[in-house]
C-alpha cells in the first residue's frame, strides 16, 4: 500500500467564520451554554464571567461546509453594560439568553434585543434562548415564563427561539446549528486560503544558490 | 513533553518597569489585609488551659526547688485555706502533717508536703504556663537596684528548674527579666508551634520613677495567628500608708502607658506599622506582687483573726500552736481546741467560724478592690477571681500558717494577685467611659444653667454583665453572683468572636514554705479561634486571585486559542503540530482575542537570545498585512476590545541546516513562544511537533545503511552510523531513477503523451516548482513518505506526465538536500588531475574510453560510482526519448582541437567548441542535453567554493561538463 499522509487540505470544503455574541442578565446561563456547546461540559458552580470570555467552536453543517463561531461571552453585571457594544459591534449573530424561571430575565433579554436591533449590524441574526429548561421538567410550577409567551415575542421580533438547558444539553447544539444555517454561507471560502500567499521561491537551477529558501 | 518546555504559566506577570517594588509591597499588604478580613472563614475554635502563677520569692535560697511542686504539679494547697471548695478533703490523712512538714523544711529541698495527693490540673493538662516571679534578686540592696544590667544567673537557675519540672517538649516561648522580676511563658509543643509575634519588654517604676527595683515585665504573643495575649508580671510600690497606695496606682498607670511591644508580623512580609500596647490584646493576665494592703483595720487584729484559723493546722503540743495560743492569749483547754471550727451542718461560707467568712469580712478592706471601684487602678475592665484563700503575705519562712512573728508583725494582706481581662470587658469599659464623659459634659452644661446634677455614678455602674446580654454565666462555678455588687470584677463573658475565658481555679499554695509570700495560681480555660493553616492558604489563594482579577480588569489582556487544521481536534492552549515531516507544511490557527475593556497590543518577543519564532516556523496574519522586514512573524498587532486576529502558525522544515539538525536529533521541533501583551502579561505558548526522520538531508554514507523499510525505522539519524552497509548505493536514488525510467518507457509507448512531453520546456522534467507549491502537494509528500517508509511509490491521481514531473522534482530535491554530493571534492580532484594528465599527454580519450576512465577513478568509492551511473544512465534515457537522434550531426562526434598550447585551454576550447556548434545548429537535442548537464552538474559534483569567480572554476566547470556529457550525450561511438 502506498504511504498516505493526511494533510487536512480538502479542496472542495467550504469554510466560514462568524462572530457570535451572548447577551443576557447575569446568571441566566450564558457561560454555561457556551461551555456546553464548546466543551460539552456543565459546571454547577461556575465563576461568573469577568468582562468577556472568548471561545471558538467549529461545527460541520454538511460534508462540504464547516462554520466556525468566534464566541464572545459577555458578563451580565450592570457594571460591564457599557462594554457590550464593543462585543456586538461586527457580530454576525447574537444569542440573547433568559432564565425561564425568572420572569425579569426575559424583560432584560427584550431590552438587549431592542438594543441589538437598533445598534448592531443590520443583518445580525438574533436567537432567543430560554435557558434552564431542566428546572421545570420535574417542577412545572417553577416556570415563570410560558413557552408560548416567549415564542410569540420571538416571532414578532424576528428571532430564532429555543428553550435550552446547558445542564442537560437540551437544544444547545440545535440552537447554534440553527444560527449557522441562517448565516449567509455564500461568503464561505475554502478553509486555509490565505489572502496573501507567500511569493514562492523558484527552485529552478541556479548553480551555487545559497541562503534563501531551498538549497537546490 | 520534553523537560525543557515549561507549561504555560498563567501566574507570571509581565513585569511592567513602571510598577515599582513598593507597589508590589502594597499589593502584599492589601492581600494580607483582605485575607485578615476573611478571618472567620479560616479559623476554628480551640480550647486551651492557661496557668498563671505569681510568687514573690523574697530572694530566698531554695525557692526554685518548690516550683515543680506547686506550679507544675499543682500541689501544696491547704485543704482549709488554699482556695479549694472547702470540705473536699481528699486523702487528708495520708498527707504529711504540717508540723512534720515544717520540721523538715530546708532550703536544700522542696518544702512540698509529702503524699500530697490533692492537686490541681497539672503537667500536660496545662497548655500554657506563665510564671511571674518577684525578687529573684535582692532588690532592697541598693547595689542590685542600681545595677545597670541584669544578673542572668538567677533567671538561668529558674529556667533550669522550670525545664526540669515541665513535661517533655514544653517550650519557653517568652522570657523577660528586669532585676528581681522574671516572666517566663512556656507552651506545650502543639501550642508553641502556633505562637507567633512574641515580644517582651520591661517598665521600671521604682526609684525616681524609672528604676527597676519596682515595675513590670511583660510579654505579648499571638496564638493561632488570631489571638493576642499579654502577660504582665509586676512588683508595685510597697507600704501601708496612703502615699504608697497612690504610688501603686501610679505604677500601674505607668506600666500601662509605657509598655510597648514590637509590631505584629502578619506573615508574608507584612508587619503592622505601629507597636502594640496593653489594651490591644484579646486576653490579658496581670499578676505579681501588687502590694495592695488592707485599709481601715488594725494590722494586728487581722493577724490575730487569721491566726485563729491557722493554729488549727497544728497539733495541741506543737510549738507553733503554743506560740500562737500564747500570743492570742488562749487557754490550753480542750474546749479551745477548735475555737474557730464550725459545726458539720453549716455551709462553710455561711459559717461565721469558717475561714471563708473571715476572708469575706476582710476583703471589704482590700485596697485593690477599693481602688478598682474608685476607678483609680485596674478599673479598665480588669477582673479577679473570688479570693477564697488566706492572705499570701507575710509568713515566717518555713511556716505554713505563722504570720510574721517578727518585731514588725506586718499586717497580713493579699499583696499577690492575679487579674485578667478580655477584649470585651475592656471595650465595655471604654464605651462606659465615653458615656460617662458625655454625662459629665451634660452635667457641666446643666450646672451652667443651674440645673440639678445627674447621678453619673449610677449610670456607669448600671452594668451587670449577667443581664447585659451575656448568657451562660449562671452555671459557671467561678461566678459568684451572690457576692455584693461592689466587686464587679470577675464576671464571666460569654463567647464572642474574640473568644472566651473561664476561670477554673484561683488558689494560693499555702503549704509552700520557702518564701515569706505564698505562691498563688490561677487556671483559665480559654476558647479562641485559631487559624487553620490549610483553610487559610485556600482563602489566601482565593483572595490573591480576586485581587489579581481586579487588577487585571482594567489592564489589556487577550485570550489565545489554537486550533489544528484537523477539525476533529479540540482547540488547545498550546500549539500542537503533530507529526512533522520534511517539506510538509503544517498549519495551526491561532486566534487572539482582546477580552479586556481596553485596546490590547501584542507581539512575539525573543527571550534569552532565543528567536521569537524558530526558523522552521512562521506566523502570518490572515487577511492582514504581510510580515515586514525579514521576520517570520508579524509586527505588533493592536486589537480593540471585542476584536480578534486570526494568525496562521505554520511549521515548515525546508532549510537544509534545520533538516540536518532534526534528523540528527541535535535539536527538536519544539519551542516556547512568548506572546507579550503590552502592559499586560506574557503568554508562554508551548509549541510541539513530532519529527519524523527523513532520508532527505542524509549523506551517502548514511543512506547506504538504511534498510529496505526506510529510514523511519531509525529514531535518529546518527543511529545509522552503527548499522552495517545494506546497499551499494542509496536505495532511494535507485528507486527514484528506476521509477522515472519506468514512467519514461510508459510514455514512450504512448505517442500522444510522448508528443506532449517533447513540447515541454528545456530542462523538463528536472525542474522544481516554488517551495510552497511542493509543500502543499500531497502527491509529492506521498513519494517522500514512500521513500522514508520503504513502501511502494503510488501516484493514483497523476497521469504519466505528472508522474514523471513529481518523481523528477523529488529526485532534484533529494540530491539538493543530500548532505555532501555524490562526487565529493576530494574524489573530483583525483578525477580532474587524471584528466589533466591525460590531456597533457594528449591522450584524452573519446566518450567510450572517457566513460570507463571516469568510472575507474570513481570506483574507489562504490556508492559514488553506482549513484553516478544511476543518474547519468537515467538522464541519457531521457535525452534519447525527449530528443530522438535526428541528424547526421550527432554522428560527427566531438571536435577535438588540441593544437593550442595550454592543456587547460584546450579543454576549455573543446567544451566551448561543442557549445558553439550546438548553438549554430540550434538543434533541440543539444539544448536539452546542455540543460540536463548544467542542471545536474551541481547536484552530482561538489563545488569548490574557494574557486568562486576564478578562472580555475570555469575550467573545473568545463571539465565537469565534459565528463557528464560523456555519459549523457548519446553520441555514436566513432
Ligand atoms: N439547572 C440549570 N442551571 C443552570 C443552567 N445553566 C446555567 N445554570 C446555572 O446557573 C448559574 C449561572 O450560570 P452562568 O453560566 O454563570 O450564567 P451567566 O452569568 O449568564 O454566564 C450557574 O450556577 C449554573 O450552574 C441550566 O441549564 N440548568
Ligand atoms: Mg457568565
């Protein structure tokens, strides 16, 4: 058998990279959703986010297409509020999170959506995520935001909508995949293509060639 | 991971030159303060027993022989007068009786009664022993008092006595001597290890107000990193008169004012700035010969009253008893046997004849309590346990109960005392003092307005610790709530955050005979919160992290993520290239994101002279500006908050030197990159790749030792030197030339392909594409891989023309990178000399003979001659196929013009002549031949760099050309 070396260069593969920002009240589970999506982990005791965290995750939509998310997880506390525009500036997509057991967190989410629709990139794809869905499976009385209410709002505001659980992973992957599918993939180009390919060094005979690239 | 790579160290801060050492120190202080603020979280309640003892030894010889008995073993308490609950007589019968004891007393041995079974908690039941002695030297001698230094011999004697007395392992944690005063604090091994910040000092208040014949020695220590304790051992002014009383009060105020301890050391180099005072502590113990007497009662009456009790210690016929009775004018009749002894049924404290009743009636006259009530001394929250023992002063030496029988007949009194105070009591007092001040102020105002004066005294003494919020007091055995409220001095304080104290025993050791004072002792149960070192270190780390976080919040910081091109691999902190092969380009994507709220600029920097990025790597910003200058990494990049940069980190080994080193194993393809964030921290990024050995870059001598499975079988190139020679010439060279010839035959049989081939440029196919094109070509890689692993060369995706191109390109690369040429300089020299000789003799042969001559010379090195043959044979095949013999010119043979004088010139001419003729004819065949010859000349022959640009070089060049042509050109033999 001939020796084969995998190089990872797949000539027909399409690749696109997008900036995604997470917004929402503190402790609704933004960081947990990202952790679930990126590392498939969940942590009951998470340190709250300071300023912003940055992570990346690449998902495969089909054999040809991979989408890489550059994820900006922001801190929910008020004192970081003024920083938010720096993170949603240039963002291609946003996930606005609320906690389905906290009615007030949906109000906060709505104000984020409003701000995004006014200030952010006009083509921004926004998804609304009602997180901590696991908490109401056994205790339906804990639910503070009815699914129908949030869904209606999402429809009206033109948002993708999912009820998620970072804890059980429910709908987490689906949320990000749905966003990826809505993104303008025609931008996609082959992965690894460089804008400025290095000028090659010709190896053509040049007796006594020294230094430089190759010692042919 | 190789040992020279250090893992990413997130803790190493970027040392900003503007951050001074003092700023760092401030951070330390800040840290310590914050940790202190969370003290509750890392302290755990601990309970210990502290025993304090005080004894005026009156500079009597032999007193130290008694120290073990009373202070460490808790013996020598008279069951009648020692302060124990009366009626609790244990084994009294066996105890040596008083007369026998007194008769035995001497300064050469302990005066402790024999078989004294009753004793207090002792030995290792006590955790801290604090001993205060007075008059260990004769302070009444002017010589001693005015001595400018301490005589350490008496203190040494006492320390030796204590060391011998204490259980094993007890440690002297504090000592201070000042003339006659000696303070020694010992702790059990487990407690001693938790004691810190020990400081001791002396205050002299004697002659002229500062001489040390009177005054105090004091010690401060910190228990369990939390609880500050102060011990004061004093000897106050003596005397019964009013002036002496006032002097004692003044002494006390002086001691309090003038005692200064060194600043507290909080560890980690953090010290309090200011010294420490009495009053800052959590628990204070003040003991010594306070010298307060009994007022408003004739001393003689006191003496006589007390002797009535002590006489009962002696038998009817005892000399002392007789003396006492004579003095008291008591008849020696049976009735008077127990004059003061009460009936069985009456409670001792209620029994008018019991010592306790007498003691209580005398205590009313106690100056100390009076001064406390009057707030003249020890009013600032100090307390004392209930006195249930006879006055400790003054006895005949050697006597249990004979009060001073000398001329002076000094009035017995409770000169020796042990007081204590908790922070809570002190704070309470201070608060009351403030209230009082307010009341006084209001009084003044009212007075000014002619109003009635309020009774401030009522307010200050309104406090009853029992009803003022303290609980759990009632069941305390030392609480004496039934005492009149004019002794508000020993109420227990309930546990608070500082800790709590419980007086267990307050006793005198009546049966110690070696001094004119009886020693007294108090045992306390103390609860305090001690630091749990493990918890504290955890909290310390927490706080450090938090401070770091706060500090970093406003500083530039970036997050760096590495992703391999293989999407299945998870992003990581380090840069992992995986397997790395010669001429294989591997890329890892580095994403740097500014996660701070301020613009962040970063760059890659060199460290310890190591280049920022090793030569076999390069960094390129995607969609960004090209690297400028000669760097293989970009200029500093500035990111706005919320922005990120994608950087391709490329590993690519194509430089010969690097290739040799990796193959040799002398360097490894790993590194630690330093990514510096301006005004932020440095990121240390480990880079790793696994080098796979390559047949490229080896010398012929090593190549011939490679087995048929390829070079990968060896981990390191130099291991080859130990192998036997496995083939006469490099197998790789054979495989490449053979494959090329096979490919060539395939094409030769396909007219269409043959036509395509013939239309290629001159020199085809022995040309190379640009480096990067080769590097990214999987098919090229698979040829090299086949050579290195000994597997068949297969190029399923290449047509026969491409196959030829790929193989010949690989051949050129192989020869280019080979360490040393096929014909090294030394061999060439031999060959060229022989050729010149032949020419001189005008016998330079034609092709056929020239070829055999050359091979003859080369055969001294079989690998060289065989390799040479492989290549030239293959080239001649190419020439034949690429340009078939087409005209008569070829049969004309070379022109030899040997008529010119210089032999070398003639060679030159011969070569030139050939070229000239070819140029004129312009035949494609000649052009191809020339191109091949020139292409391979430097690949086959080692060039002598020293000849560069000289005429000799040109000659050498022409001779090589001549030799190669003899092999490559298909001239028909004449
Ligand atoms: N039960 C449950 N708890 C969650 C879920 N997501 C987050 N949490 C918890 O909610 C708290 C806040 O989560 P975090 O991700 O830090 O919220 P953020 O402030 O929005 O980033 C943490 O204690 C999480 O463990 C979820 O889906 N279910
Ligand atoms: Mg968070």
